[in-house]
């Protein structure tokens, strides 16, 4: 099943072994960071020196290399044929994004991408997973299955096809363990409940968390990862009841109740937690700290944890504040923000865990552009296709829109946001009443 992928990964490994110095450009998110760590560890073991830079956009960021080095793009590149064509060096792209256009490379070019090997890179293999296939051709690197898993989790992929193969190899050799229980962040119960965004539990005051824990007779100072089975079950039930009372979408439950992955030899054992910490490092431009954790350098653990804590507190605070600003339309809910730091995580948490019965439209006005995130769920999507709604409503006000039926987006002129929202509401009403 993975023959084509392995064959291309082998070509990449052979090209790597022909070079003395590797210049790596990786995407700055958790998938890109863990992908770079998978490759870096396998390069160290193969005795190959390298340099890594984290990049937001390969088309506009400056890429420094010399023509006798090997250039490797990770978790990006497949969508930038003009960049690949412009590189005057041997080049490898290790990516899982859909390959667009046709590159005309001037030197040797190897392209490792699940889409080119019969796999769907949007959910069957991450950038870190693709890097793992290359690492496997460079030597005995099964222990890196744990680091590859971080990108799989961070990109919200499924444990299927290529990803499932990686987890299987990690499980068989004892690097990964599958445990029953709550798949949430780690920490003391009072912190976990207060800071969690997956799921978001809607506590407005720390005192509400204390009360919640008192009701089920659990101390807030116990570590979630150290709960016995009976207590964990009690907690899971109480969380489920709270989410139902908060009007959460039923699909939220299967994500955090059931199983979690435990990484036996990593600095943070809870795979979801480690993925969240590396994600936070990437979000606040502390890539090297996230990378160091993936390289198992314990001296960075404290700093990484502090970065995560600050980042997560800010996100939760933002959700808490914005919740009260959500407005009611006829058929939708909407939120209009100015210069908010992020829109995606706020829109997802609010629509999944608090306002799941109607589409939620979140607008962020920043630098004289209004960016729109629209969210719903499979139940609503049976009637309302948000991608079509975003496209039609945006076109009406001189913008553009599209996406998926449950998660779509648009860009519209700020002065026409009000008109846009009215049109979205009208279209949703029309769809819903068919
Ligand atoms: Mn990715």
C-alpha cells in the first residue's frame, strides 16, 4: 500500500546521502516543527550536518542557501511550483499539501507527497508522517513515530492509512501506548478544566471550577494523568453532562472520550499535550523551543511549558470575553471583532461547545480587511452548505468566499460587513427551509 511513497522516500534518502550539508525550510506550525525534528534526528544519526529555518510563506520569505547544498522543504512546497523552479540547488519537497501546478526544477528534484502516492494528504498522512517515511529509509528510526504523531494530532488528521501505519510501528515497538481515558491536556484538574479548549467547558470564574469538582468529590490538585479509572470515569461523565447543558455538538464527545496516546520516552508523555505545547511555541514564534522538545532536550521543558501556559491562558480569556459579544440573527449567530489575535480557534470553540444549534459567523476586521470564519457541524450541514453561503454572500458585497460545508471563510470589504451578515442570515434561512 505504501510502495510508491517508500520508493520516493528512498530516492530522497539517496539524494541526502550524496550531500554534505542540508538546508531545511520548514513550516512554522506544530506539523512543520515535528517534521523538521523527525528529519533532523535521522540526519544526526546519519552524520549529516544541517540548518533549519522556519518559514510562513516560501514565496515571500527570504530563503538563504548556497548552490552546492541540498535544499529541503518540509510541510510546505508542494503548492509553490514557482519557488521550486527558482531554487538553484538540488531540492527535496517533503509535504502533504495538495500539489498544484508544474515545477520546472533546474537541478535534481525529489517530491515526497502522499497525494502523489495514492494517499489523501489532507487526513491520511501529515507532513511529520511524510518525514517519518523518509527517516525510515535513512536508518532505524522507529522511535521517531512518537514525534511524527505530534504533527498528525496538530493537523487534526485521522489515525488511518499512513498515519495508522506510523502509530502501529510505534505501538509494536513500545514507543507509543494506547490508553483508555480522557484525551485532554495534562495538569492539575482545576487547571485542565479552566484552560481546556478541546473541549471548551465554558467556566467564567475559577470558583465555578471548584464547585464543579466539589459536586463530584474530586480535588482540584490531583493530576488528570494520575486519576484512577473510577475517578476518571466520574469526571468524564460530569464533563459530558456539562457539555450537553452548554449546548455542545454531540460530535465533540468522541474526540476527547475513549482513548489517548501515551509516549513512553518523551519529555511530555501525553501526546495531545506535547502537540499543544509545540503548537503554542510555533504560534508565538518560539520555534526553536518547540523543536528542542521534539529533540528531547530537557533543558527547554520549563520554558516550553511557560510559553504554552501563557498562550493557552490568552486564548481561553479571548473565548471567554467574546462569548458575551455573540449576537443573534434570524437563523445564525455572529460575532464581529476588531483586531482580534486569532479567529479560527475562537470560532471553533464557540461553535462546537456553546452555540452548536445554528451556524456561527465570526468576523475579524484588521488592516482594512474583514476576514470571516463560518462554522457549523454535520447535523446543520445536512441543510445548510456554509461554503455556498459564504461564496454567494461574499460575491454580493464585492468579496470572495468558499471552503467546506462545515467550515468556510470569506474576505469582504469592512464597510459592507453589516450587509454581508444580513445576506448570510437570509441565505441560511432559505437553505434551512427547503
Ligand atoms: Mn501540515
